[in-house]
């Protein structure tokens, strides 16, 4: 390569597998679609089950239990406090990708959601970013609207004393007209325009959309008025048909049945249907607005003649969010009552700054199908996400790949492309973990057939939910009350929906995987046990 490549890593927050057009969705995402079709679409790319664990893996190349996010900081239980790997922020046992790239001469820029530490000394500027504008916690009102807080405020709505930080300065007041996706696009464009043109750049653009609360500009939302009136099951079947037509799933794929505590569409009143459909319309508006902001960044790079020398990676941080927030005690004993008092969730106001809604498990499973369940689960619906890479210098472009890969592979891949070596076990006088992921460079260049060989073992654990995979064989353990509290076994090559449990008929294979699980626990420091996050 004539000069070192630039890097643009874009992360969507809780985006479902089939939400964007290039992955089967009906939402208008022309910028992402054009990139995805020109690049390599990944249909077997995996993250952690939720956002902050994934982000720690993305930026370090190793498992989140090693990097400090063994569980989400918001649900850290007393028995886990103080344990190695459960610090709740990106710890000192890892060296972050921007730290290494900056050391190697790259200009490192970030605009978006951090979720890897709330203090100034844990913020992006402290982990290698020269310029950064960041939402520190895991979620916030997209318009910056904050109702009055008191002791009755549900924990999930309290946020932190300072939600946003630019470089090392907390932001006390957001500007008029603030909207998260627009602000993140604006700031990254500012940093790109102000950058040192003599140096290559690493730009990180992690949106907080389409994470709840579902909010988007009215003029965008109105474009979807009536689009979802047939309900989530109709959308699910429509998406599945398009996935098959695009060659993203097999024509004869068996989709996992929908699992939900909420009522079916036919059981809802006309008002309930209208409100549910409106939530999905707003969600679609959030995704479209995110795509518009991505388009602005791409247009600038194109105008500067830099786009074709920029390795672009797009991904979601986990499966679609299907939680019924009102069902979880961690979100407060009277979440709905508080929302009724402080927000206006009337039909015509859903999606505005002073509304606060989420769309629930049925819409989420319209997006994760044919996979099982959604965000927070170690089933495929929680950890298999849409992703693609676009970089014209690579051989594998304009194609679809079903090769298994993980978010831990991104740091090794970017370092490889940048010509930067990971320091190994020591960096700047301290011990650090080596990446567990593998560089894709040989695979993307066409030198190898797969990103990982059949012997590769990958483990997952969060909230007491577990999974271990080798090749196409995957064992899953879901604790009660959300699962059977026993290991289940699936052959993903024949059963991507994780429907047919082979634990009894292939006991030997399950035993092998459980031994691999024990090794994974030993290597990563997983502390086993169910989480009260999942127990009423």
C-alpha cells in the first residue's frame, strides 16, 4: 500500500440484524446500503450480549471479563465488586487500540457513546483519543431533556452528574437543538476538518441510536406513518423473506419461534396497537437519521479524496433490544408511574424530547429472526449482529461472507493494516493482556478461506448466561427464570435458529464443549452464577 490507511469504525447501538436495507430491512439507509454492497457483508459476526462488554472487546481485542466489564457497571452486584475484570470501566490490564495507534503516529478521533467509565480519568481522552466528544453512560435522552429528579426517580433515568465530556472537560449544558446522532456527526466532522492532514486518522463513531428512549425528529418519523400497522409478526415474515432473497440466510432456514411475555398483536386494543406501531415508526426514524449522519461523514471523506484509503467497518454492538423495562426491578419499582408523572407518552407525542418509550420483545424479534431471542442473551439473537467492511484495496469486496468472526478480531485487524504490532504482555511498564481475537488481513486479502478455522473456541458469559462455540457446534446455558438452567447443544450449520437441542443425542460433543467452557472460565476470570438482574 502506498500510504497507511485511515480507519472509520461506526457502531450502532442495539440495531437489529435486519434493520438496514442491505441486511433485509425496509428502513431507508441509503448510505449504509451503498457501503455494504460495495464491501463485504458479514452474516456470522458476533459481539457480546450487551453494549459496554462489546465496546471493551472492540477497543482491546480481548474478552470483556479481562478488560474490566465482566458485567455491566449499572448492575454490578456486591459479590462482584472489587473482583479483577469487574471494575466497571476499561481497566489497566489492557492497552486500548487508540493508545497504540496514537503512539504509532495516527490521529485518534472519537465522537459518540463511550460506556467504558464515568470519571474523567476513565474517559476517551485518557485511553488514547486526541480529540473526543462522548456520552459517558450507557443511555441518555437523545435531546438532552431531563425532568426533575428526587429519591423516587428510577435508577435507570437518573443518569450521572455529567452525561457528556469533550476531551477532559465535562459539558454542563448542551446546546439548543441538540440531538445525539446529529451532534455526534457534527463533532466528528469538526475533528476531521481540523485534523493534521499529514497524519492518517483513526475515527471512532459509536452512536447511541437506536437505543431507548426511542426519539427522532418528527419529520423523519412521519415518513413511516402507518408502515408498521400490520404488527411485528408481519414485519418479521417480510424481513425473513427479504433476507432469503438477498442470500443472507438459507432459503429453507427454520426461524426460532417468538418468545415474549407481552401480548400478541391480535390481543391488543386499537389504542395499544397504535402506540406500539408508533414506537416502531420512531425507531425507524432513529435508524434513518443515523444513516443520514453517516452519509455526511462519508461525503466529506469522499470530497477530500480520502474515502477509498479509509478502512470502514460498521457493526451493531449487540442484538436488538427486546427488554420490557417495566419487568426488571433494577429499573425501579414504579418506572411506569414515574414516566406518567414526568413525561408525555401520548400517541402524538411519542418520539419527542419529553417522551420515553421502548418497543419490546416482539419488534426486536422481527429484527433478530431467524435467530433466537435478542439483546442480553447468549443465544444467536443476542450476539449475532449486522456488520460489514469496505476497503477497496482488499480482495473480498462486493460479496457476502458466512465465515465466523467476532468483535475481538477488529483490534488485531486494524493494527495489522496499520503496520502496528501489539506490544504483547507489557506496555509502558505494566502487564497487559494480549488480544484473543485474530487479524482478518489474510482472510480479507483472499489468502485464507476463513477468518477462523474449525478449531477456534469462543466463549460468552453475561448475567449468568453462557455459551461456548467451536466450529458450527454451540452449547448454550440460560439460567432460570429465563431459560431451562441446563446446557443445550446446537449445530448451527443445520439449525441457525437454535431450535433443536442435541444435548442428549450428542452427549459426547456437549461434554467436549463443556470442557472448553471450563478452560474459557479459567483464561478469562469469569465468575459464574446467575445475576439478580434477571430475577424478579
